[in-house]
């Protein structure tokens, strides 16, 4: 028992009552309700003849004859739309989808591919373009070919930021036997990116999705920091997924974005865009059901980080800059407000904040980004330097830049710098050390990352009581709990911050610890009757990396092999923190104390995990072996990748940290180096229930079903809530997607394929079964499936992990 538990039980009658409630709930779990958490009101009754029992069964047809399950591989793309001054992360939003022909009349559903003579057509609702009054990207000049000018065809930022990524023939990873550096086709440089299209050439305006086969797709190459290791394949799309890669999406609708880009205000942002997909036949004709096209929508989240709040006007960063004699950002603001009547205060501040960031960088790190800055220039205000691409010096896995400095950088001297993620976080540590809520948890994650709501009227930072800062970046939750705030990437959005989510949560011992010691406690560490949920640093923390380092799994689903994830809380604490309670708390639930922020310390001091082991053969040729090989010298992510192991890397937080097996990711290695063998894959690559992506039924990370719903006006992400209802058996249940979406089900919502088995009368055990089922299991006969995953095993999971 941790000290937190002892203290709360001793000092609070409410705590004692909560303890009794939890204890009684645990005692009653053996009698859990086997019924589903929804009704079957929207399903059509049907009678079918069971092949095993030969009995006529009363059942319900699946909700839809077809389902298209749509998601986006990142939680929210955090990107600027005016790239005139700098590019932290390039514009990049992807459609990802899986299509299923439902199993009507008791038949098995079918995951559709091009072999079924179908195609998927995509478009965004009311969002068909970006460049112009929504984005400045292709119109921003930059020397792509390195000849000293910025006037050649293709000399723009949209081409420049991708030219380190290359192919030789296609996006299928074809590597010729006679490859050479001269034969590379560089994205952007040799293969120009069309206006309003992604780096793969897919247009924002719509088109047909590509299909990634059994080995995944959209494979590009990049080079590593190790001179001998070239042509590193980056497999960007998971197997059996349709996608349109890297679209330059903005948070602005066509119909409401009027005037020039200079007139954008906070009220123009609608960050949860409707990504729409239609099912077509091989000839491109829509497939109809009841005379209507088969069409579904998902969520493409995109929003801008909140640099503008602190780094302009009366923001903290702006004030400190003026005290240090940096005033160019004020000239930038004045220029736009003086010369352009349609310039909004927001856009003037946005330009001002960009100059402020570059001016601070020049002063602190002796760069020369503003050496030609002209505060009176009507265009190209940075001169021959051009817009600054942060990945020119800082490695970044999201954009596939593993080298630092980036080859081909132009306009300024480059140097080898830290990976982009720890550089940004560590640089802000000193200035944001006191930016915490009453509990001591940093609010800077939510404050800096995007915070716009789908309803434009909620995007007044001063008037919206749930915005975590005011319009100058001042913390509004210093005396409260940041989990009551919301907007943007995570808080007040995801299932993990939704107080209406009900058990079962299928938690392991660490997940139960988080539920009792974080989710069910307020900012004063007092027990609550309603969940507050988790915050960013409960997942993005040192504990996640420690657990990753321990994993060496023989079977990721059964958790056989070496791991801490199936151990008790005391054993975990002993392993990662030598049993020290305070040290464990700094890892698991980091809080600011005496100006020390354990999360920032972790970012600043983090050393990359082992990527591979390297050895030489008799001829001296380099051989790379798996990370856990018994021979060779360890090569860390730091040594091989300028992005280290941040973002799009194997050590990212895992569902398996808190959730009991089989509610865990797939084994890694298939998408190496983005994931690793004998460890858990990233959620974006993981599959369960056969070849279905976890994202297909649960939605994208940070926006997991059921998202928090507080009415059409006050819901942060209304799009995802509405998307979930497309598959709802009763019009109210909002996810995750249930069996009834694709299967004929009985009165308990269990597929009739399981009729005559013990699973048929236990919805929750059947949910466990579908998570046990991995790729290939969906093809097994029922008897063989049940031998592999017997009912008592699944029921035991429910009993032990119900919370």
C-alpha cells in the first residue's frame, strides 16, 4: 500500500466511504452484469438457423450493411498555418480507413480490400483547399536545390521541408540491387509536391485512398546518423489500411473563411474536421444501400500551438524579451497593424510571436535567423535566409528526419542540436517551472498545445471558463484542477477524461493504482465520487519509458517473458524506483515541487534506449542485430536518429501500461525502426480482432471513444462524438464500436457465431475474446477459436480487471 493510500484512508471519512464502495464493488464483481452497455433499439430483428445447434435463434441484424471506420494516426496534428517565418512541424494530416462488409444473417463479416473490386473515395466536408487565405506554405520562398537563389520553380517551403526523404521507384519500398545515392528521387526536390497536396501527391480536395497490403505501405527512405546505415525504410501506414498520406489540412472551413489570411481570428478555428469516405465499385461508381451511397465520416484533428499567447503582446515570453532588450517582435506587430487594415489582432500577434521566437533563439544559441530581417519589407521579411525549418538542426521522427543537421539545409549555418521534442520542452522548463495547478501538475502541456474547441463561440480565451489560460498565456487553474479545463489535444475530450465512462475498464495493478490515486482524487488529493481522469503527464512520463525498457516479451498478448506490466504495484515500484515512494510518484504522477518539474528534468536528461546492437563480420562489414542480441555493441536511438526515441518511436506510452492483457498492443518489429521486436508496437500500428486496427474501433489516440459530450454547444470535439453514433445500436451509445456494428448479434449483443457456447450469454467475456484474437484468428473455425481462447480464461480477465 502506498503512502498516499494510507494517508487518505486515515484522514478522510469520505476516503473511508470510497474505500468501502470500491471493496464492495470488488466483492460483487463475480456477479457482474453480462449484458452490454447499450440497447438494441436501432437493430432489425431477424431469425437465423444456428449451424451448430440447428436451433432457430432470435437475433438482430448488424446496424449497417457496410461500415467504413475512419481515423487519423496521430492524436492531433499540432501545426502552424502561416509558414512565412518558421516551420516547427510541417502540415501533415492523413486519412486512414478500413471498410467492412457486415455479417448479415449470422455470416462472418469481411474486411474489404481492392481484391473485392472496391475503392474508397475520400474528401473533407467543406474543406477542399489550404493555400491562400487559409495557409502560406507554397507561397513562402526557400532555396530547395541549394543554388543560392529562391526563384527557381519549386523553390518553396512545401518542397523544402521534405527533401531529406526519398524513394527509388515507388512508395512500396522498392530498393534496386544497383541502388546509388545518385539514383534517389527526393520528395520535394526531385518530385515536387503539388499545391494543396501531401508529400505522396494525394490532393486535399479528394480522391481515392491507397491500400496498404499485409506488409504495410507508404514506404519512404531516409538516412541515419550512422554513416554506414543508409536507406532506412519508414513504413508509414499499417497493414490492411486504406489511406491518403500527409494532407496539408487547416482548421478552417471553405464556407466561413472569408477575406485574406490576414483576417483570421480565434473564432475561425474549427479543429475537428469531418473526414468523409465513400465506398465505390471498381469502376468508381458509388455503392448504394437503400438508394443512398455508403458513406461515413471520421475526425481529422488539426490546430495551431499556442506560442502566440506568451510570445506576443503582454505574454510572459514577450515581457521577458523586452527586459532583455529584444524588441523586433514589437516592430513586426506594428508593421502589420499600420499597413493592412484587414489585419486582425490575432494575425498581427501571430507574426509578432514568430519573430520573438527567432529573436530569442538568435540571442540564446547564436543563430543568425534574423540577420537580414527587414521590419518594413512587404514580402520575404527574412531576406535570403528564408523561413526557418526547425528540423534543419533538430532531428524529428515525425517528419522522418533522422540526421542532424539535415543535409541540404539552406539560408543559414546549421549545427547538430538535440532532438526537437526535448529541445522545446527543456528550453521552456526554466520559464514554466511554476506553471502548475493546485495539485502541482504542470499545466504547460495543455497551455502550449492546441486548445481550440469545435464551436467557434468557445474560442474566446478570456471568456471561456474552461480555457486553461487567458489570451496572454496566464494560468487560470493555479488554484484549481487542470482536469476541469479543456479544449484541444486532450483534456475534456478523450475517454480518459470523460467522467461518464463506466466500468469495466479492464485494468492491471498499475491501472487500478492510477484510478484510485489520480482519476478518483481532486486537486487536494481528496477522494471523489466521479472520475476526473488522467492528464498528459500521467502517460508521457519517465514511468512509460522505464516499463518499455523492461519489456522483453515472448508473447505480448499473454505477457509471457520479461515485463513489469503484469506485476503488482509494489513489485513495479521496487523495480523502477528501488521501492522509494516519492521517486515512484515523480515517475508516475509528476508534480512540481520547489520549482522542480520531474517531467522537464526527464526530457532534459533522457538517454535514448537501445535501438540495435552492432558488430562486424570477418570482412569488417557492419552487421546490425536486434536490440536484445547476445553479441554486439549497443547503439542507442541517440546515436542513430536525430529524433532519438521521441514521438513516432518505440518508447511512446502504451495501453499495456494500465490495461490488462489482452487489452494491449501488437508486438513490434513489423514497422522497425518505428517499433521494436519483443516489445509493444505503437497504438497506430496495432491490431486486434483479426486484422482490424485498434484505431478502427477505439478511434485515434487522444480522441478515444467515448469522447466527452456536454451538449452540442459546449462539447470540445463534437465531430468524434457524432462519428461514434454512426455505429451505435441504440442511437445513444457512443463507443467503442461494438460487435453489433458488423455482426448479427443475440439479445446480449454477442455475435451469433458464438451461439451454443458459454460466450453467448456473456457480453463482457466476448469483448475479452475479440481482443485476444489477433491477425489470422478471424479465419479459425469457432471450435478451434474456443480451444485457443477458452471461456474461463476470458471470464477470469473480466473478474480480475473489471475496474
